[in-house]
C-alpha cells in the first residue's frame, strides 16, 4: 500500500519497459534487463532508463517543493525528543526485570511437570512389562493346564475324537499366539529367562501334536482334521512349517519314486512319461489340501484356510530338487538336438504345472520362487546357442568359399550359397532349433547371415566389373547347370590353406553365373517379408510386438542387396552386347560376298543377324521362369542400345566404303573411256547396289526380330538412326 501511495510520475508510452515493474516485490535487476533485451537493444534500454531517471528527479523536486513547510519543520518537531526517551528508560528496565523473573518461574514449573510426566511414563512402561510377564505366566499355566487335562482324558476310557483334538490344538494355538506376542515384548526380562524352558516345552508339544495330527488327516483324508491343523499353523504363524512338512512327508517319497535317471534314459519317451507322472501328483495327492486352502475350483469360500500355496511351496521345490539332484544329464547341451528336445518337453511341463496353480497370483508366486529361477538357470542356453551358431554360420561360410557352386535341382534358387542361406534362416526359427528365450540372439544371427551374404554378393559384383567375363561357347540354358565355372577352381601354392575371397579374384565369372546371382538376389529380396511372417508367431511367445523395428532392419538388408544389382546388370548387358556385336560385325563381310561374285540381287537378310540376336532370344526363353520380365527387358534394352550403336557405326563405315569405291570407279571410267572399263564400271555399280540392298535387308530384319522379342524400338538408343540408314541405302539402290 505504501508503494502505491508514492505516486510514480507518468512516463511516456514509448518506454521499452513498464515503470510499475520497479515497485513489485522481489524486483530483480538481471531478470529486468534480460526481459528488456528480448525486445530492444541495450543502447535503447539505457536511453529509456536515463529518460525515466530525469523524470523521477523532476518529480522528486516537485514533491519537495510541494511539502516544503513540512521539511523545514521536521527538525523543530524533534526538539526535546532525547529527554523523553531518557525518562522512558527507567520504567522499561524495571519491566524487563519483572518479565525475566516471571519467565524463570514458568521455566521451573515446566521442568517440574516434565519430571513428573517422565516418572509417570517410566512407571507406565514398568507396569506394562509386569502385565506382559503376568500374561506370559498366565498363558503358560493355561496351556499347561489344557495339556494336563488332555493327558488325563486320554488315559480314560472315553478317548477323544480327532475333531476334538483339533479344537483343543486351536485353543492352545490361540493362547500360544498371545504367549509369543507378550514374550517378544518382554524380551530381556530376567523372569522371562526362567519361564523360557516351559515355553520351549509347550512349543515342542504343540509342533509335535500338529505334525502328528496333520499326518493323520492326510493319511485318513479327513478334511476336518486338515482344516483344524492348517488353521492352527496359521494362528501361530507357522504356515511355512506346514508346507515344508507336506513337502517332506507327502511329496518327497513320490518324487523319489518317479524321478529316476535310469528309467528316463532307458525308455524312448522316458522324460515325457516322468513329467506326466509328476503332473498326476497334484490332482491325485493334493486334492484335499487344495480344497481346504482354496486352490481348487470346488473350494467353498466359507471353509477355506487362506495363506497356503502347497503347489508353489511344497510340490514344486521337491520336483526341482529331485530333477536337479538325480537327472544330471538332463541339462547337458553337448548334443544340441537332444538338448532342444529335453528343454522343449521340460518347458511344456512347467507350462502345464502353472495351469494347475489355479490363479494368477499363485502363478506369480511360482515364478518368483527361488527354485523356479534355479530350474531355468540350469539350462545352459548360451552354450546351446554357440553350438547352433557354429552349425548355421559355419555351414554358410563354408558354402561361400565354394562361391558359385550351383544349388541342388530341387532348390528354388540357382546358387548353392543362396540355397544354404535361406535354409539356415529357416533353421534359426524352426521348431527343432528355436528357443523363445534366445529369440534376440537368433534374430541377430539372422541379420548376420543376411549381412554376410550381402557382403559376399557385393564382392562378386566388384569382381564382375574388374575382370573379363568369360564368353560362353554354348547357348544360355538352365539345363546344363554343371557346365559353368565356379570360383572354387583356384590356384594356390599352399594347398593346405582355405581359399579366401581375395584368392579367388582371378577366377572368371561367366555371364550365366551373373544371371544366377541376379536371379537369386531378386528372389531373396522378394522373400525377405516372408522372414517376418515366419518370426511373428515365435516372437508372440515372448510378448514382443514392435515388429516395425525388425522391418527396418530387413529394409537395410534389402537396400544392401539392391545396391549390387545395377552393377551386375550392366555387366550382363555389356556381355550380351559384346556377344551380339561379335556377330553383327559380319556386316563387314557383306562387300566381299558381292564384289566380283556375280551373285543375284539379295532377297533375304544375312545369317549373321539371326546369330547376333540368338543370345538375346535365348535369354528370354531359357530364363523366362527364372527372371522377371522387367529385369530381362532391362538387360535386353541395355545390350541392344550398345550393340545397335556399334552396328550403326559399322554399317555407316561399310556404306561409306562402298560410296568411296563407287566414286573411285567413276573416276576410272572417265580416265579410260574404253568399253572394257565401261563394262567393269557397270558391273561395279551393280555390286554396290547389291551390297546396299543386303545391308538394308539386314537392318530391316534386325528391327523385325527386335519387335518380335516384345521390345519397343523407341526404347533402344540409335535404332531410329539405324532405320533411317536402311532407308537411305534402299534409296541409293533404286536411283541407280
């Protein structure tokens, strides 16, 4: 309120800050400057502050002038103030002494009250200790009286019934529970040490009676006795003792009889039979216990005794102790196939045992039990995976050393390396090898196999571009798979060494093998999504749902495989082009066929045209089922574009040569002007026309055959120029 009454002077609206900010509680200079810097520069802030400072000075002067009389009279009003203050000092000193005296008296009273309360608290605690000790003595005497009375009744003719004995034990247990509570509260008291032997005797009698009565109830299948015993155990907080007793007396003998290693090893399905017998123990021998404790469907909530889980705390620990102690060879991973079979059967047994627990809470307690973890940890899964890793990765690596060995006839792939790769990927997730807890490792192995194959293919693509491709002497055909060269034909001075990828670089790769590589890579890329479909059901076993991460990893593999396809395709197109053009060079022989040979005018295309197109036609026919049409057309268009360009250049050279020869003959005719020369020149002209016509027929037939192959001539470079050259050749023939 005081700050508002000061009445700050009005400030121009152009200021970069609010003048009221200075009057706020907790005004901070650094914060003020940082906020202003967000709007203006420091120079502008400085100018505005100087302006406002001048306004404040002016306002202060005006305020002093306005109240000038008060300022002048201020000193006059303070005259005589020191005498007034000195007169007040004496009574104030007396008042201070009185207050200090009163404070001292009050403090003494408070200390006296605290001492009295402390003594009362001490007396109350001692009284409570005495009462607890009295209660301990009373409980001991009461229990001893009940036991003595029961002993005297047992000697009489009227023998007590088991039900009555159970009721008496419950009474003793209730009193014993109170005895234990008060004994714990009275710990350290001398009197308690004197009574402790009597308490120990009562404890021994009570436990012995409970054990005997529980065994009697189990042997006679008496539900009432079992219920009374379990309630008594729960009353004295000894439920774990009851579960341990059931495990030792009821469960252990059965497990010792069923879990026998000799029987498991001597029978083909010995392990499965043993597990089936272990599962039969629960419904046949634990029925009453489950009904009483609420572990069975038929249990009535009004009569159940809570706090017990005999399957988890009695049956399961004895099963695990028996298996771990007697079946020593069960957990041996030396033979991975047998290990996988035993592990699968064992985990199926665990799953069925969990189904018998009756509730999710019981299953949760089972999975948290130390013996449950002990049983799972006994299976040396890392060693098992290492063995499988060596099998799968080793077989793939050995196959890659054979490089371009062809796959078996029944395989859907062309190369054995791709065939083995795919089979190994299927093995990783097959029911005979896969284990859910190793899903992450098998996924990593899957990616490693794909990456290793990708590196292998990329190395082959590099060698395909750095070495000459072997020209095949026979048509491209899938029927003679064993006729192609492979990279395992190497030369090494050290015959004991394993051929590496670098050692095989000098081996030539045939065009047919390049086609196989591309076909396998393309098929493998298409089948990568099938791996996810294969993996999904397996990953559901471990509740893994983020499949998008796996798709991204496979996408990387797809891209890596795709990167080598253009290189291989260019190499194949180049090889096909060279094979085709080696025949198209037959156009150079056309002049020799007609000069001075007196042959008739040509009516059909030359044989070299069909020979030049035969490798391309065979590519379409022989590899129709192996390669996609788009891939084949891409290769054919690439090969034809290059060979057509060279063919165009060859035809142009031949026609130019013919034209030069024709001009030379004309000059010769003019020089000699003889009949013989005229005859010779006329014959030469006819030979030139035959040559031009033959080349035109060859070009036209070449175009017709290309169109019959299903290719568009517009997609082939230089083909239009070649067609125009054929038209020009025909025109030159007709004008002669």
